[in-house]
C-alpha cells in the first residue's frame, strides 16, 4: 500500500451495534461497492479474541477490493491481522509508541479536536487526522465538538490529510466537504442503513463539491 | 531474562479495584519485598493510554527488583513497555499469533481449566500455564473451576511450569502447593491487604511444603 495515494474521501467506521439484523462483513462489502474508500474497524466491548477474528474477516474483504483497512486503538490487533494501520484517539497509545511498534510503512491516524492537537499529531508523524465531532453523535457521546468553521481553519493550516468525523450523514456531508477536508468519516449513515450499498452511493453523489 | 530460570512460586496479579486507598506501585513493591516472585498487571476498564502508563510504572518497579513483569491480554502494551511477556486467556489472542508478535524470547502464559487446554497450550509453545479457578473468586466471576485433585493430575502430565490461580489465600495456599504446582497466583490475598509486605511474607511462610 502506498500511503501517499490513499483516498480518504468516504471513510467508513464500523459499529456492529448499529447493524440491526445485517452482517458486518456484508455491510462493509456493500459499502465498498457503493463507494467507501477506506474502512476502520472500531468495535468496543469485544474480547481480544473476538476483535482479532472480526478484524481478520474485515481485512479479507477490504483486501479483496483494494481498500485500506485500519484498526481502531489496538496496535496488537493491527499487527496480528497485518492491517494497513491504526487509528488512535487521545486516550489510546501515544503516537510515537504506536509508530515504534508499527514501523514507518503503516498508516497511523489520530483523532483530534483542536488545532494544537492537530499540529502535535502532525509533528509526531501522523499520516492523517480525524477531526470532530463536527455534528452531535450518538456513537461518541463525550466527543469534543468542532464547528465547520474551525474545521476549515484547521485544514488550512495542516499538511496531512484531514478527515471530518461525527454525525455526518447525507444531509450535511456536502457542507462538510466544502470546508476543504480530504474526506468524511461516517458510521450510522452507512452501517445503520437497510441498504449500505445505496447509502454509500448516495453519500458519494451528494458529497461532491 | 532467562525464561528457564523464572521463579513462579508467588505470582502476584494486580487489581487496582481492590487497593482501597493504597497505591498500586507501592503495593507491588511491598509485595516484591515480602516475597512475590513475579508480577502480572491485569487491569480492566482502563483506556489504552492509562493501561500503557500504569504498565510503564509497574515495569520500572519490577525491573528495579529483578522480578519478571507480565502484561495480561494486551500484546501491544507488553511490546510498548518491553515487558517480559504476556498472559493470555482463552478469550484473548490465540497463542501462535501472540508468539509471532512477541518473538521467542518473551514469556507467554496461558490460562487453562482443563487438561486438554493445558496440553494444547503446551504444544503451541506456552512458557507456563495458569490453571484455575481452584477456589471461588470475586475477581473472575465466570471462571471455570478446577479441583485440587484435577490440578494435581494436570500438573503430573504437563512439562511446563504450572501456576494455580483463583481464590488462593493464606488459609488454602499450602493445600494448593501440595499438589506439586510450581506456584500460586494471588490477587486479593496481597492487593486487598492493608500491609502487602506482611501479606506476601506470610504467604511465603505458610505455602512451604
């Protein structure tokens, strides 16, 4: 995987609690067919064994479609399934430590909600930033909020790719993309939909700026 | 660290929820001074950052005293703080995967509760086994139980060191050691005591067979 060539535009984050009766693997595959360009597995309340097994399943699907696969938080799981990288939050492993374990070839994304955090992560070698929450969200109750204007300002002053996250859906994704960010991360806007393929396809259509 | 020379006899497992007003690091250090021969950090409900930081603190203490330091479950934390190894349960990363990530020099212990699990773990290269729960315990509510007779039988048929775990305290540790096991793992019998040094010292005295 060429880190510089990654398409961050429609960044899917999983949450099996929002699937209803759907299967996670099938949902991810449909989303990719509909236009998701990157997949991050973010699952809480799983044993390490369950997370490892689920990550292995999703890795097979992303690999089949040539889409980068990122593991949330768990560097060990990322190493175990040879994922393309990890996404770490401010409460996860420090970036320099994660980099040491993963090496220079893997992607490391970092969640930030201020310019200062963004700059630090960039200086420490983050490959991309997840910035949010741009809208209120049920999946991350305690997330700090970032207005679209703040998002635009951070993006303008940061060199690495920026992905907006938090409550992004078909009704607001266009406004997010007008800030100049490289991508929008969605959870429920795909995972919670009855037809993830159509949901992704629709998001791709309306996000164009 | 020479894996073959590890003294498993009084194996301390941490649980900060049982500390009361005591400090975890101080408790571990007092326990080592009293005779604990190995320390496993096993802490749930911590963020990865908190677990990493706490593991780093405990590592410094164990290293100072020349006592092996094992991390429960999290291979990434073990790698990040350069612990001596990990302890994995049946719901954690599969042993062959953990071994691949940690390499041959690190210690990998595996929790088992049957002879079949013990044999498999040994065949897969476990350095030691934790067998239990030998007595009912509050810290692991759903643990499978293993009688002292079963413990004796498993120990007799297994080559790698065996550590008994589960509800072991000053009143029953001697009976555990008469089964021929290489060590006894304790949690509350040290961590929950007002004086961890005296608790460890007393356990060492009464465990002798």
